[in-house]
C-alpha cells in the first residue's frame, strides 16, 4: 500500500503563493512510491490544479456540501472539484466540527456524494483532551467512524485521518504508544464495520520532519495529514521523504 502524505493548508496562502509553493516543491525529489495530496483553500484550488497538472501530485478541497449545485451560498461543490481535476475531499476535520458545528450526519451525506463522484473522501476523526482523559477515546472514534461511514460504499476507496484534537496546531504530538494503540483501535473498528484491512489510516497532529520517521514506523500508520509543517516546501518534502 502506498503511504499517503496529505497537506491541509487551512485558510493559508493566496493563488500566487500557491503557485510559488508548487514551483519550489516540484524541484525537490520525492519518491514515486508515495501519494502526495494537497488541500488548499477553495479560492486557490484552480492555481493548485494548474500547478500540478504535469505531475503525480494530487489535490482536493477541505470541505464540500452534500449537494453539487443550487442555492447554497458559501458552500463548495465537489462536482467543481471533480471538474477541475481534483481527486480528494477532506471531510469532518475537527475545525469544521468545532468552529462550524458540522455534525456526523452532515459528514456522512458529504462522504456519500464525494464517493458518487469518484472522488476519495478523507474522513477525519479524533478525540478531545477531555475525552482522552476520561477514557473515552475508543468509543468517540467508534461513534465518529460508524456515523461518518454510515452511507458509504465499501467497494469504493475511503481514507481515514486520525487526528487527536489536542494535538492539532498545538505542537503536542501524541506519543508513539498513544498512536500505536489508537491506530490499532481504528483498524479494529474499521474491520468490525466491514471495511477492508487495506483502508489507509493517516495520523495528524503536529507532525514535523523531526518526528515523522518514528511515527511512520508504527503499525497501522499509513501516512500523515499535516497542517503547519506543510506550508513550506522544504519541510513538507522532508516529511514526504521520511
Ligand atoms: P497541524 O494540523 O499539523 O498544524 O497540527 C494538522 C491538521 O489540522 O490537519
């Protein structure tokens, strides 16, 4: 299975900065045996699409609506992502869930639509610090995966990104033991839900070049979803090359 290295740019970079990033990133050699995916903000998707058209680099949007068109002011159409040549849609990121009150039920409808367009959903799940300290991590993940995947087609690809909420943008990376245990739990839950053992499970939360090698050696870690460290070409390439 190819390892997946995904960059979540959140609300960073404008189209010119997006083009500049790819001009630099494409000069750095990364393995052909990995999948590299970028999630720029919606106004930068076309700049990203044009920048990577002659490469193996994949891209997608950070969210979408569960309808492809209509009177839905402010939303992103997965159909347009598809039309522009995109491959993925990130869904259920903790910032979407917390700041924009996105529910598991909305995430499941979005995921169904994304699959129906032959795009690959990357479903984010993760526990808060309170939930971890209260011993609820496994049940929270099971509930998010069960609900988020409830309308999914198991014959089509899905990528899971496990991101402990307390490790996102905080510099607090989960310990090797926590990642080992939680990824094993996610793999078990996916099997129980009837998903293939080949379903990729990425880790996300303060991944950097200096911790990526160790994290990547943990069983059931199929790659990373990287925020802050993906904004600079050198540092993200170093993670991809770990
Ligand atoms: P971070 O963000 O790498 O900056 O912690 C990860 C994410 O939000 O996907």
